């Protein structure tokens, strides 16, 4: 058995049987480009690109390394169109995984925010909310330290916000895609296409790209702190009204 095949078999054994991630890994394990439209969607149209698929493979877990996956557009012979696709390079990297939030802490976070998502400001059922880390996992550079159930309300507000995930949309997925583009291009996020930052501008301002020091570069982006972003934008609009 070759070293390459041994790595594939080792990684494959670390997935839950019949999981979406295992199916996506089996698809990408040949290290060839695969079209998301005609090959990804049949696996799991709602999970293929997200944490249950590509993103989850890239991040890894405490027991499994992350995978180096390239994503780009190419001509698909099956679709006969230019489509977005993915290719595993055969390389692995240090895991960049979220530590599990204890159930008791989950309940406290939801209560601190009154079960209300920060963007639409609607009170929701628990299953329609996602506890979002303000500082995105894509920039951690390592596994997240364990969450302490003793966190104060103020510490919770510094670290987390609530985003919605319901039949009409997944704001956490929108944020993840924006953060990925930011890492790739150095241009910070524009929530819903609105070009406003409450600190700095669209250019990534930090010399640090990953790790704890990189969090300073997120400050000012609406995806990092949507409430601060909205308040600053409203203040800007109020000042404009006063001068017109």
C-alpha cells in the first residue's frame, strides 16, 4: 500500500459512517477537480459546501487534521458550463476546530441575547439560532480553547453573537463565505452588499493573518459585530440628516 493510499484510508476511518463529510471526502479523495453543481449537490445540497462538507473537511477536528482543499471555477464536461468546484491537494494541515460549547453555557448565551438574532432582531426558537463566534474559525490558526461555563455575561457578549438559521436563510453561512473571501483577497466583508465599516475600511488592516492577534483586523466589519456595525451606520445616517 502506498503512503498516499494509507493516508486516505486513515482519514476515511475517522468519519462517522454514512455521514455527509465521509461522502464528500470519498468524492475528493482522488485529488481531482469535482463540480459542485453536478457532483456536490447530489451528496447534500444544503451541507456540501458548509460545515457538514467542504468547510468541515478544511477545519478538521480534535481527532482529525484539516484538509487543504482548493476551490475554483473550471469548465465542467458534464454541465458543459463554467462551474465552481473543489479539489483536495492531498495535503493535510493542523485542525482548526471549534471546541464544543457545554449545554449549560449554550442556554446562558441564548438567555443573554433573549433568543434574538442580531441581524433581523427577531426572537426565535432555539433550533432557528446559531451561536456564532465573532472571531471566525477561518482565522484562528489552531483549535479553539475550551469554553468555560463560568464565563460572565460580558465575556459572552465579547465572544458570541446569535445568527439565524431557518428555512429562509443561514446568516452564519453567509458570514463564513465572506470571511473566506476576506482571507483570500484581503478585502473585508460587506454585509448584504453595504460598503460600510465602523472602524477602518475594506482593506484587511492587520499584519497578522491568523491566530489570536488577527482578531484586531476583524474589528469594524459588520460580520464581526453586527450590532456595533448597525449602531455606527445609524449614527452616520443621523449625522448626514442633520447636515441636509
